[in-house]
């Protein structure tokens, strides 16, 4: 043990404030004196028991010999110690036999969540190790059903629910019966599963949130499943909140949340709900951001296109000139996919529904030039036809403006 400690000391730099000022060792139970200096409990207790009435580091006289646990520092030391341990002794992937035993124990409904957490963590380490292991778990009879039954326990800790969704996320691509997983999660006795999804989206880590969105997208395979997911307004609201662009937000999380929203947005009821709870404000903010990935832009524009197929969505788009300009700005700048979504939205609001505000916003943003450039590019026949339709609108508007101008100036006599 002493030799191992010496090896660690040689290889790893210990943060100074983790060391006890008396023993110079990493503190096991940090406590603070009234002077604010923290020591290891055993060292400072020995100092005080020897009759000393001063702080060893500052030599100030102590007006109180009370010692207070420094829980924050204790937590930091624990996290650091665990990370060092994993670097020196990386965890070994469990064997199939150990995983099968863990799964058997997980089926014990009387087991404590504390014990279950260790068991499901073991399963996840096994799954993470290789695609072969993921396939083994996916095909293991009863494994997916067990994960879903554990997920149905909303009273469980968030950390435990995170591990369950992570496990499902690992095996998704190996699951052949998507319909079966959909039915397990959305039907029958497992009615609280989506509430567990909400809890993880609200309080979980970014990785577990991403796993949650991937599972949702995986089971959104038809109108029935999309509607069942869409009924949970708290779930949709949380997905939208996590899509809001913020500096500390993981771009991968935003992308996965948007992908999930796209996958459930086809039913009209879901479109209306998205618009009602503010999808356009978030999408408009996303599209005006400068540092967002191509994938995020494409998915955001797809949702804008979806919203434009409802009267409520079109109203919000058309009343926001900044949003219309941002949509137009993505034409020919991001990708063919982004261009098609942008043009489809503009065609919907400007040509199909002839919204005057949207037409004015496109005109002010030099949209006619963009449309002409796009027609001359190597775009798809579908996009070119929409551009031709838009061109007709703006030409008509231009003629109307000229005609109006001529009428207003016809009575003016030349000098």
C-alpha cells in the first residue's frame, strides 16, 4: 500500500489545497477551524489534544476549538481520488457470466436502488466495450422488457434512470423489433415511462439526455407513437428548452433534441402543440446564431417548414421579419438540404398563402436576387419550380409598385 502511494505521488501531481498543512498528505476528512484554514481531522485533532491553542498554519490564537466539516472540499477530493484510481486501475469489462448474474439480480423487485445502480452500471460497462456485447444484450430474451419495467419506476433516483436509458441507448441499433420496444414503452402497464424520460431530460447529464432523445426518436415509427409521445406536454417542452442556443449548451444535445422533435412533428396535433408552446421563438433564435452546425441548421429549418404548414405557425413566421430574413439567409449558404427547407417555407408563406408581410420581408432582404441565383444553380427540379412560382409573385409585386408609382406621378407636369 505504501509502495503504491509512492508510485502515485511520483506520477500524479496532487493539488496543493487537497493536502493537510500538518501531515502534507491528501486529506481523508477535511475540517476547518475558526480561522478558515482546513486540515485533516486526525492531524488537527492531535494538535488540539496536545494542548495547543493556535492555528498551526497562521499561529493565530483560536477563540474557538470547534472544527467544522468542509463537505465541499471533501467532495472535490473524492472526485479527484476516483479519477486517479480509474487512471491507475482502469475498470475491467465484466464477463458475460457476470453480466447475466447482474441482470438476474436486477429482476429482484425487492432490491434497493443503491444495489441496482451498481448492477446496471456493470451492464453498461459491458455494452460499452464492443458492438458484439451490445448485440448480445439486445438479443438476450427479456433484457429490453426488463429495462422498460425498471424505467417505469418514477420514484427511482435520477441517476438510476439515467443508467437505464443509457443501457437502452447502447443497444438501440441492435434491436430488431422496434414495434415491440414502442409497445413496451408507450402502451400497456408501463404508462409512467415517459415521466422518467422527462425527469432525465430535466436533471440528467448531457450524455443521458442524448440517450433519451435517441430512444424517443427510435420508437417514433408511426402516427400512433408520435401522437402518444406528443401527448406528454412536459416532455415536448423540455425538448424545446434543451434546444435553446446557449454558450454552455452541448451542440450535440441541441441536434439530438431537434431530431427528436422532427421525428414526432408530422401529426397536425403535434404541429399545433409545438407552435403553441413556442417552437418558433426558439427556432428563430437558433437561425440567427452564427456558430451553429450544419446539422442543427437543417433540423431547425425542417421544423420551421413543418410549422409553416399550420395557420398558427405561418402567422408567427410572417410576423417576425427577422425570422423570414434568417430563413432566406440560409439559401445557398449551408447545404442543399437547408436550401430546400428554406425555399419550401418561403414558397408556403409567400406563394401558397400570399402573406403580404412575408413577401415584404423577403423583398427587403434582397430575396429576388437569391431566387434568381438559385434558379441558375444546380438545384433540384422541385426547388426550381418553387423558385419560379416565387419569381412570379415578386414580379407581380414589382409591377404593382411601378404602376402605383406611375399613377401617383402622372399628374406632375414637366418643367
